[in-house]
């Protein structure tokens, strides 16, 4: 791209396409480890009702004090991206605030409890 083809707005170079700024993320569900999610779903079927709205994260006691994000954890778990989940789940204080706030009735405490239980077996 020549200098004359560049698009500059407020001194910032915004030439190019969105895909250059935000490369597409591909999730390979088959290659991921979905065993943990399957175990949790079996023990706590309400886990399937999660719409990833984030209300749980907004009320999370641990999330206010650390970088813990229960919504993100739920999403990664469902995708089967479980690397680092053991360390992450330890930040949960098991207070249950997230469960009271969840608009979908996901029994988040039991989800977390079962994730911990399953991790011990891994
Ligand atoms: S509040 Fe409930 S539905 Fe929303 S992200 Fe949390 S668990 Fe999922
Ligand atoms: S139970 Fe865990 S995830 Fe839920 S609000 Fe409390 S600290 Fe956050």
C-alpha cells in the first residue's frame, strides 16, 4: 500500500480491512476436551441454560477482588478450552451470589462444585 492509498483519521492509520485488525478466531470443538463439560452437564443440567449474559460476573464476589470471571469460565468450559481452569476455579469463594442473580436459573454453585470434583479426577 502506497502512502497516498493510506486512510488516516485523526492521525491514526485506519487503512486495511477489519479482518486485519481482528483476525477470525476458529474454535475446533472436536479437538477440544469436552469431557469436563459433559461431566458437569450430567451432574447439573441447568448448566445448559447459560446464555453467557454475564450477570453472574457482575455480581461475583471473587470477580470484584481478582480477575476471576465466572461467565468466561462457563464459556471456556462449554467450548472445552480447559487449560488453566484448575487455578482459575480456586479463586471462587463459593458464596453463591452468582446463582441468586442468574436470570436463567443456572445453579452456578453446583456447576463450580462439579468442576472442582471433576478436576480432582483429571
Ligand atoms: S448469569 Fe446465568 S445465564 Fe448469565 S452468564 Fe451467568 S450463568 Fe450464564
Ligand atoms: S460463588 Fe464463586 S463465582 Fe459465584 S459469586 Fe461467589 S465467588 Fe463468584
